[in-house]
C-alpha cells in the first residue's frame, strides 16, 4: 500500500443536506465489457458490443487487443462512459506480435491477456503501473507453461513479462491455486476454446474467492457457443472443462455495472432517501446484485419495478443504518463501500472472507482501516476481514492509494461527515469515469 509521490488535488466530498431523491443511470459493467472483448477477439466471425463501458480498464483492454491485430471500431456518444447509442464492432483477425501491452493496474487485462498472447504469432511484452508489479500472476504464468506456453518473467511470477506466442497452444489438464484471485480461473477458461485440446482447470488451493465472476465467465462462454462443464452443473468440484471449438460472433448488450451502483444505493441508506437505478437486470451473474440483500439487512428496502424500458431497482433508506455480520468472500469488491456504511451504523459490523483483498489495487483491508480510523473511527483488521465499531467521525483527508473503490468509500462517509476530502478522486476513472459529476448530480449540488 503506497501513496503517489505526487499528491493530486483534494476533492471536497459533498455533505448531504437532506434525503437523497434521484435516478442514477450507471454505465456498463467493466467485468462484462472486458470478458466480451476477449471472447469477440477470439471468435470466428465479427461481433457487436453495445453499451460498453468506456473507462481506463476497458480502454486498456481494447488498446491491447488492437495491438495484437484485432479490429475494434467505436461509435462514441457524447458521454464518456458509454451511452445507449454506443457500440463497438469487433473484427477478429490473426493475432500477432511483436507487441507491447500496457495493463495499467487492471487485473482483467494483466490476467486475461497472457493466454490470448500465447495464441499470437510472436512475442508479446506485458507491463503496467508500479502496483501491477506487486499483484500475483503466478497462477496464470505457471498454468500456461504447463499447457505449452513459453514465458519470460525472470522467476517473479508477476509483471513485467514476455509471452512468446507460437500461434497455437496445446492446452489440456492443469492444476492451479486460485485462492488469491478467481481471475486465474477465468483467464484460462476464456481462451480455452482456442487451445488445441481445450482445457481442464483444477483448483487445488484454499477457498476460491469471487465465485460469481467465474459464473459470469462460464455464462458468457456458453453465450458464444463454447461447451463448458462446471461444478455447478453436475461437474466435479473445483474443476472446469472447456472443449475446443470455434466461437460465434454475437451482438451483446452490456448490463449496468451493479458494483458501481453501490455508492449511489449507499447514499439512499445513509441519508434515508431513495435512489432508482434503471436497467437493473432480473437475472445476472454480477456480484453487485448481492447489494439488494446486504443493504436491506443494513436498514434499507428495495423493489425491482417493471418499466417500459425493462426493470429498475428502487432502493429506499429507512433513516437508520444497522451493523452487519457478513461473509463477503464471493463479493469482495463490495467490501470498501460496505465498510464505509458500517462506519456510520448504529451497531458494530464484522466483514469476513476477504483476506484476498490485500492483493487488490491496494491492500484494501489495511487502507480502509487506516483511513476510517484517521477520521475518528474504530476499525481493526482480522485474519480475513474487518471489525468495525461505529464512533463519531470528523473531517480529514481520505487517501485512495490509486484505488477507485477507496475513492467511492470515502465519498459515502462524506455524505454524513463534514469536511472529508478525497485524495485523487480521479482514480475512479478506472471503472466509473464520470463519478464526481454523477455524485454531485445525485445530490443536486
């Protein structure tokens, strides 16, 4: 966990002056957009991606695929985040190097693309932000070597590295420990239909986090015609098998990013107000859908309403926030926002099952503990999470450590605590480029 040596400007988090009443249109899912880009790039025919998210992580993915030879044509609306009329046309071509890929600090780019690069003809070099060098990649690197790839990483198990693509990959069975990131599993599954033997991925480590993201990967693979055998459909526990096959070009519309809806739903909970999120899907594999249950348990109520354009989630706060004891192992990305709400609750909270967050954009458990406590809070780290005892908070600087979810967590606290200043709110551009404007627009300030 390191702060930037050049301190960005501080953003005064707006204090809510009353109950929020707003409709907030949340842009597309980063997780869906980047998976869809990879699958479209590996398809046997062109495809469409409608309402994609345009953020740092997704633009890095698109740029990387273009570097490998994939054609991506954009129709850009007036919104930088991807509007209803925006679409990307993807033209898969022969993947090739030499190429250099900038992953930024995007886990999906640094983990999903080395298997793609193994299918390219020529060397592909990967590098990124300083923090990307600290994030584990060994699960993907070691697995690709077993499956037939040649990779130079100087024994680090992390970036920077070079994949020497041979135009094809044997594939077959492989054992990995994905207990530090479910993205290791998704990375291998996404490219597996193009491996000569497909793949059989066997997880042999501890508890596997963020299972909804693996379900998302499997669901999207099936959408483009892949054959997947998984534990949840009668397969062997912790084993996924993907058969070799051609992938279809599809016309896919990206769902709103439900995890990015979190701060806006939290605003209704904190202020005792009401927030409506249009286009909330009735069925989804996104982890953010768990917010309906979690925030209801913390004192709100929600309703999925049918509208002429689909369904919308209406979330209403009761004016009180209750503490919660919750296992977040499957939805770890929601932890910062839940911790922020819990710091404003009327009783203690225990957030469990998220030891893997120490390896995310920053060490999120240490960062949340430090920043909430420096505002007067009482947060302690546990072996696998946080224990939060609400106390009266005061203003101060809330550091983000270049982590988008730290920025939104601090903004949630700022709704109820005067004088909170967010350091580097611009880091939200990773997945939610217009966040400051959306936040002030919700509050009418």
